């Protein structure tokens, strides 16, 4: 039976924007719920501004939600560790950032970067520090590790820096790593190596990953399940194979059409009707209605809820059922 690690319940971030007389609300993330099992890889996919990186930051507690719950092993971490710097949670949930150039301090060596989490979380005695750092470098494929441990970031390639960032995230032996577009700034030839490394880490250490990406091919290669986001809301969840083979939500269909080839990404303009995601002062109705070629009257009047399908698949669209958001029950 699946061992549920993380449970996200109705997570939301709403910001007040605008001036004194034209106040608006930006719904960056709205009513997002999903779970991650131990050793699971879940991809969050969507266009820029869809809320996927914000969700990763919320889970890593680098941003504060305005609503919802984050449960780790069934415990509500916002209640049990109300301070964002909650040490125990940080030890168990780590983040890899998009930019391997900016995420390492240029004045410190690789050894320093990897020693910080080990010392901060009192994982290891100082005598054992160097052997453990060498071991971490070996784990992420920087071999021989002695050649890398005393280097500064500027003398490493982009792929090597990202491996150091991954080693740093692994130092605390976390249960979950949120990887925010970890390959998007790397050469195509190196991307595959990094994805293979993440897969190996999952297989060998049972580390779960939340993989934020705009690259559907990468999501399919790495993830067990894909969650599609639009305008801060989840609109479809399915196994990677099901979603790529037969996307249900019209927006997911557009994403796939925009990235039909291996290595394709959503940098390609989507073949959709013009219009921006409606997450500023959103009105009732489907957020995608303005761009959807199949929109019906009901789509503009009431927000669709979830329709559940086989294989734990769910889609938020009236084409598959008449569930309204205010009537739905979650499963
Ligand atoms: Fe299109 Fe309506 Fe489905 Fe929204 S609910 S995606 S507008 S068909």
C-alpha cells in the first residue's frame, strides 16, 4: 500500500495588488490539493505564471500560504512548526533551485556549501565531515570527489554546479526534494544526465520529488504523475503515461500540442485563443473559458469541480461531468 508522505490541502496564496483606489487581488495559487507518497515523483506542469514554482516554495516554506494545510506524515506543519525556519521540517524537505549559477556562493568552496547543512542540522561530527562530503559528491556523480571538493563554483560547469546543489539538498537525507526547473538553464546534453541522477536517487534512496517544469518531455521521463496547473489552479492530474497519451482538459491538450516532440517545451507559444490567465480578481467560472474553444455557457457561470476517472485520474472541466466546485467532494 502507498505510504503517504505529503498531503497538500486546499493551499492558497492571494496577494493584494494595485494602488489606493484600484485594489485588486492576485490569486497566485488557489485551492490546490494533492498528495505525494514516499518515493513518488510528481511533476507540476504549466505555463509561466501558472503557480507551479510558488507551490514548490510554499511546500519548502520559503513563502507563506494565505490558506490551506501542509501535512507531513499526517502532521500539520503550519501548526506544529509555525515558524518558517522550523528546523526539523527543513531537514526533511529540501529545495533545488533553477539557477545553478546563483544558488551557490562564489566566494565559498564546494566543501563549505556541503558542510553547512551537515553542521546546521548537527548530522555529523566535524571529524567525519570531509569523508561525508566526498561521499555526497560521489553520489551525485562528481568523481573522483577529491577533484571537486575544494573547488569554487566559478571553476565548475553548469551541470557540475547543479550536481553540487543536488548534493547539498541530499546532505540532510530528506524525504522530499522540490526541484524547481532544475534542468532549464543547462545544455540539452546535460539535462538527461541530471534527470537520470534524480531517478537513481529516487530508486536508491526512496527520496520523493516534486518536479516543477515547463518541459512535458522531461515530466514524462521523470515523473510517476503529472499535475497540470492553469492560473494558480490544478486542472488535471493523471499518471504520466495517461496524461501524455490522452490529455483530457483542453488546456492540457494545448500544452501537449505545443510540445509535441521529445525535448519540446512550453517556451513555444500555445496554439490557444488569445487571453491571459484570469487570476486577478477572478470571477466565478472556469479560468480557462476565455481561451477554450469548447467553452459552454455553464463554463462562464460556475467554477467546475473535479470529475474523477479511472486510475486515480481527475479533471476539472465540464466536458467530463457536471461537478460544480461548490458541490464537489474530494476523494
Ligand atoms: Fe473549456 Fe468549459 Fe472545460 Fe473550462 S470547463 S476547460 S471552458 S470546456
